């Protein structure tokens, strides 16, 4: 059904755009997703919110563990995490707030809008995946579908919900990709799937399911972006870019497979 819908929507896209045609995006809201920047004031407010969120989340987690009778790590560990988060976030906002354009007449400064989009998706999704029964069920089905079914989880229904959430996130990804280029053609989005899989695997998300976090996928995406942009700035051939990305993906997938095999042999 997934393949059938994919082919059907590809055909619909060709009918709308036309064979070999382009659809030019003129909406300033969509174009600003990848090309716009937040104001400097909003960027600093966002930084304060993030640091405060990390602190509040840690305190709430400690309170919940204490209520359930679980041991907590020393409070100094939380303070250290908050301090490191503040250092990274405030340093990033400071450098992003500086003028970074080559034309002095055009001011390019502020935190990119794309960062805000990532945070809006990442924070609620991470909470849903790590702090709710739904997230526990997702990990259970990913790690052992038959075991999850025997535990009373409706595997079929959960998979449908996951595909629906994935489709919604894919639409956001499509908007971001279209915003970056400013146009949409008949072949748009064909490389996004590969990049998405590569980002997740490089970040440490298991190809076999049941292991990984959304933050791991974000880190993997940063690695893939650094490789892509870095090799592009060096004016290296695009073929070499794909080869290096493929090599990194191969090493990550191999490490994942060996780790899973080791866990199976040791019973973990």
C-alpha cells in the first residue's frame, strides 16, 4: 500500500507540475523556513528558554524518580549538564547574532528559522517518545514485535499511528527542502529519503529497531550536513561527496549490526 501510494502521488505530482516543469514557490513564509533568520532578541529569548527547559526537565525528572522510590544522581550532575548546555547554546546564539554576510549592505544575522522548526518538532516528539506509554510501546514494537504483541500491545494499530506521524514529519521535511531551493520539480525529494536514513543511522539509531533517540538522529543529520557542505566548499566532485557519505553510512550500519550481534550473543 505504501509503494502504491508513493507511485500514485508521484504521478499526481507530474500532472500538477508537468513533465520536466518547475513550480516556483512565492510564499515568503515557506521561503523563510530555510532562508530566514530570527531577530537577535528572539534568539536570546529562545536560548534562555532552552536552558530553563533543561533545568526544569531535570528537576521534574528527579522529583518523579524520588516519588517512585528510585535513586537519583547527585544534583551537581544536573547543574553540570545545565552549565554545559548554557555554554553551548549561548555561544551559538552569540556567534549567530553576529553579521555573517559578505555584503555589508545586507544584514544576515540571528538564529536561523530552521533551528526553531527543529526545536518545535524535537522537544514535543522527544517527550512523547521518552516519557509516555506510547513511546515505550514504540520501542517495544521496534525491538520485538512478537513480544510486544504477547504483552498486550496492539502492534497493527501502533504501526499505523507511527506511519501517520512519519508522514506528517515527511511533509515538514518536504517544505524545508522546497524552501531551500525555492522551486519544486518532478524529481524533488528523491534524495531526502536517503539523507534521512543516513542521518538516523549515523546518529546511532538502530536499523533493526528498538534503539535510538530523536536527538541521535539530529546529531546524525548535523554530521551529514557538515560532510555535504564541507566537501562542497572544497569544490570536490559531487560523486566524491556521495561516496564519502555512503562510506560513513556503511561504517555506521556495520557498527550497528555488530553491536546487535554482540548483544544477541551476550543475551542483552
